[in-house]
């Protein structure tokens, strides 16, 4: 957090999400960026996942440790299965599904069946996060990402009893009940509609604001809209298909990192665009990171 605050307004860290195609290759897209640019992203990202790749969680965690020791930031996501289904689950009809209002109320009510299922799921991932804490690895953790994205079972529920309530429950359980202290909590939204304040879980619940850009989110009007919501805290481009251009990097200086989304980086940008972004004077790659010793 000290480092992110120190570069806010000055520099931006490059990042790449590794959407694992197999359980044994948790850095293949980071390696692909290195092949294209000759540079290693300053942020590595992995996912606890929801399908058969769940069996590769330990490999993902060991890669996170290795990336941290090499100087990178570590970002971990969780495309969780809905608590109404068993694990593993499908993408369509699983991660992308909906709970009824009654099921949602049960989920956010302490001691109910669905609430206990969610806590049991958190018990499972806490083992991995505790390992990283024991290894002195800090984790940018962003559960329930794209909270305003209604395609996900957790998303698209504004208000105090909506998605932000489940985020609060998740934060309090992992922090207070499980005792994890190595998590940097990321509140993540998408460039869908300007009702972002309706999903704010409260400033005490998040450390970094991340904004996923898949539409017109690079437009200056979005940036200007977000600034008063974020305040003085670090803000980042949480996901993007198209990497930020030189004009964006020059004019929107509060972003502290960007994270290219999986294979879309290579389909939505030319090789030269990737090279240009990674070589921009404001961009920090792994070789320029301060190290975490």
C-alpha cells in the first residue's frame, strides 16, 4: 500500500492476468508478454477458479509466491461457484447464473444454509491465502469482482443489502474469523453505468479501487466521474482487453496499475501496441519494481 500510494499520479505498473488453460501453467500469458516485449509485467494475476482447474490451486499459489519473490505484485481473483451449487461448476449456468431474491436473503443472513456454504468455501481458499501470509506475500484480493455486472450470480445488486453486503461478509470473515492480514482488498467495478456509488461497501472495507474497462471506460468523463468516489485511495485499471494508449497514460495519471485480461490482450492489441504500452515512460515493469524484502 505504501508503494501504491507513492506512485499514484506518477507511475503505473504493468499487469497481466493468467487465465490458466491447464492446471500446470499458471504464468503462460505473463511469459507470452515477456516473449513479445522483452519485459515482465510488474503485476501477476491468477484465479482460484471454479471448474476442473480448481485442482491446480496449489500450483497457482506457488507461482504467486515465486512472482512476489521476483518483485511483482500479486493479484488473486475468485470466479466462485454459486453457493446453491456444488463445486466444481460450469461457466454458463454456474458462475454466470442468478440467485432468487429469497436465496440472496438467505445467503447474507448469518447462520443459514447458504450462508454457511459460503463460509465453507471461504474456509477452503483461506488455507491458500494463509500459506502466502506465512511466506510474507501480500495479495491484491478482489472477490466478487465487477459488482455491477449482473451476469455473475453475485453481481448487479445495488444497495446496502445487495452485492456490497456479501463483500462485507467476505471481508469480515476472512479478516476477523480467519485472521488473514496479508490481503489488500480491491473493490472492483466495470464501465457499465454510472451508479458505482450504489455498490460501495464502505471505505473501511476496501484499500484499492479497480475499474474494468471493456466499453468506453477510457473516456475522460469516466475518469472524472470516478475521482471523487475514490478520493485519495489508489485506483487501478482492474481488467482491460485493449491496453491503455499513450494518451490515456499521459492524461489519466491516478491509475496505479493496469491488468491486461488473459488472451484478449493479444487479440485486441497489435504487437506494436503492446510493445508501446510496456515501454511507455510512466509504465513500471518487474525489473523496475522496488522488491519486497
